C-alpha cells in the first residue's frame, strides 16, 4: 500500500467517519491498480513500486532471445542466475543493466553476458571460447532468482501521484463544497470505476507525474534509459 488513510487526511486537510474506511481502502486499491497499469506494459505487466511482505526471493523463468542482452523487467537484486543449466557469477559471467541503477534509485532491467574479450581480461575460465556469448533461443533456459519490482518502497513522486489522484476522486464526489468532515451523506453515491479514475488522473495532471516512471519498449523507462 503506497499511501495510508492518515496521509490522505493530512494531504486533503479533511476527516471522514469510520463508516467510510472500507470505501477509502477500496479507493486506495483502485488507484494503486491505475498507477501500476499506467506505468507498466503488456510484456512485463504492472510496474510495482513496493516490496511484498515478506520480501522473499522469487524465481522467474525466461526464454533465451539469441542475443547478448536479455530484458527481464524490473529487478532490485539477483541472487542466482542459471543459463542453460550453468550457474553464472555476477560481474564475472554477467552484468546487470543499467550499470548504475542502484545509485540512481532505479531497477535493473536487463542482464548482459560478459563477452570473450572481457572474460579473458578477467581470467574467466570461459575465456577459451571465441564466439560471442548469447542467450540461446531455448524455452525456459534462463532462470533468475531475486527480488523483483521497481523499488522496495514507493518513490516520493509515486506517493504524490497517489494522494493527488485519491484526492481528486473524493473531491469530485463531494463537489465544490469546502467540507472538513466527510460522511457517507456528504460523499453521496460514490464510485471507483477505472474509467472514472483514468479521467480524473488525466484532468488533474497525475499522468504527467507518472510519465517518467512509465516503462518503455525493451524494459526502458523515461526516467533512466538502459545503457
């Protein structure tokens, strides 16, 4: 959960009766879904900005693509990488990209195999091979164990976008009234349809806040291009 009910109250400067707690939780869930869908893509799905609880390693499988670099979606860290049944060693057999992701507060999105010329310089035991190392085009030939998602906790901009969006939905339901106490009666016939949230997000500029975090083709994002 990227935001709490207390944060929403402080942001809007309002309170609500306990009878609306369930609705606000539903609204948080619905707006979270919108944010993650907006920032995600069809290939890798939603873009998640918070670690699960418990934050355990998860195994994911990928097909080889016949190239030296394989895009894997958002990954915070890799514990084990197995390619064609061989366990590879980080910074010896492969590098994670972007190279400076950890210092730029963005996720790793790709794995690139160390090539023969670099392997030779590093005294890599695989250095006798002269052909380029590639992820062979085989099904489920790449097994990655690690922690996934954009970040362990939501960036400040994502939190701000959530607060603005939730506030927009609430204010639309209560109209222009300068209310400081929201009740079921003042909120009226509230709803949380995806289409409604989408319209409000565009209208109040939430999409502009989210755009730098939107995943682009090949796992890239506008905030930090994979290099």
